[in-house]
């Protein structure tokens, strides 16, 4: 009898234990069935790379590592003397082009008046010969002024070419010994070639101005001869429309050159402004890799700006965990830096491909020894505003739990 009671007691205890285990298993299942958790997660943020837009030696560095900056703050200053000279040269070129354009525009009414005078001479004979002669004299004066301007321009570009040749010869032995960057020598060589091309262009302009002067002198002689011969005036009058069209075309070319020189001046000013490198965003200076005196090239990375007020969590969930995961679901994030302190947020989006797809060397499973590996898909989690003053820095490790139900 005592043995039967002992058996019944053990059986009751076993039933109670099974019931407790069943209840615990049920609640455990209920707990984990509504959650998907991963510890393969980290804080992400915006990291803005700051690069040089123009080349040159670094004159001053205005920031240090891990310094907080605001958008627009000065980070680095490059040597600007070369760019200031380029702006001055562009301003001089623009002034010269504007002077040529004014002269070309003024020649249009002069040519038109001369043509009309030719027509008047053809119609009225000797009464209009004197007016046509005066117009021809003004054209000669204008052509004389243009040839003077062209010669002055030629002298200027010859001086620039001579200076460029001197710079080239001075740097040639240094380049041969690799004491200067090859790019610097190539730049000086390009400047010398450009200077000689400018000399050729200026000489052509002098020749053209001389030819125009010869034409003007010939026209003056022609108008003078018209006083003695009406038939010659009729022939000259017949070319009036072509002369006017030629004068208007020259004026249009001069106006186009003004626009070209003005664009060159704007580009020179922009390059001068770019010698001051400013912060593109508010954040903290990171990855600084520059020193005073270092020569940088256009596009060369200088430093990075890490934004701390706009961060999120990138959690890499297994592909088997994504079946019920949707944007908008509630998330709890445990931050290792705070000893597991939890922050709330929500799922903003799920990546379109696995992390391996975007890796530098994607896995190639066509080798005949394929082994199935569970892939992970990045999920972007946006946190609710932090109220405890905690600063989350990109790269920090976290553990993310998504409530899928």
C-alpha cells in the first residue's frame, strides 16, 4: 500500500513537471515567435569625403582630428597666388576683347555710311564724293587703331612666351633629375606651348589688321578716284551689301570673343574660390591625411566629415528571418557601448540584395564544390530621438530585435 502511494506521488510530481515544462515551452515559443534578433548589426551614418577641387600646395590647415565643424567652415587653404594671377590675366583678356568688340561695332555704322555714300555717289555723282572720302578716312583711322592694338597684344604675348620659355628651361634639368613632379613640368610645358600659340595668333591678328589697313587705304584711294570717275563709284556701290555684311560678321565675332573671355574669367574666379576648402556638412573631422606644404591634385581626398546627428542602424538578418519582416515594424536596439541599454526604433527598409552581392569579390558557386551558406540581408533601422544624450557613432556594435507581430 505504501509503495502504491509512493508511485502515485512520483507520478503526480512528473505530471506537474511536464505541465510546468509545457507552460514554459509555450511562453518561450510565444516570446521568440514574435521576434527576430541579430547581433550582426552596427550603427551607420553619413561620411562626407572632402576632396581638393583644384591643385596646389597646402598653405594652412584650419582643423584638427575629431574637431566638430559646421557646414561652410574653412577646413584647408591652398596657395592662391597662381590663381590670382590667372584671374588678373583673364580680366585683361576680357578688357581687350571688349575694346575690340566696341571697335567692331563702331565699324559697322562706318562701313554702312561708306556704302550709302558710294550709292549716293553712284546716283548723284560728285556731290557725295566728299562725304564718302571722309568716311574712308575714318575707316583708315579705325584700322590704324586696330593695328596698334594688335601690335601691343603681340608684344604682350611675346613677353609671356619668353617668360614661359625661361620657366621651362629652368625646370627642365630638375625634371630630368626627378626633383620635381612630372606633372608640374608637363604643366609648365603646356603653358609654354600655349604662350607660343598665343604669339602665333597675335602675329596673325597683326597681319589681319595690316591687311584691313591696306583695304581701308585702298578704299580711300578708290573713293578719291570716284571724284574723277563716276563709273568707278558705281562699281564700288555694287559691293556695298557685302561690305556691310562683312562688317556685321566681324562685330558678331568680336561679341562672341567677349563672351568667351568672360566665361574664362568666371572659371578663373571659381578656381580661386576653390583654393579655400570648406566643410560640406556639419559633423566631426575624420580620416585627416594632409600636412602643410603638401602638394595636392584635383580630386585628391583630404579628409572626411562624419555626421553624428543623423545615424541609423544597419542590421544583417539571415534570409530565413525575413519571411514576416516588413517596413514600419517596431525594433529594440541594444547598444554595446551602453552595456546593453535599449533604444527604440522601426524598420525603414529592407535591402534589395544580400550583403555578399555587393561585396568586392562576390561568391562564385559554379565551382562544383558548392556548400549552401545562409545569406544575410541588410535591414535599415531608424531610431527614435535619443533622450539620454547618448551619441551613437558609426561603426558601433548593437543588437537589433524586430517585433514581427
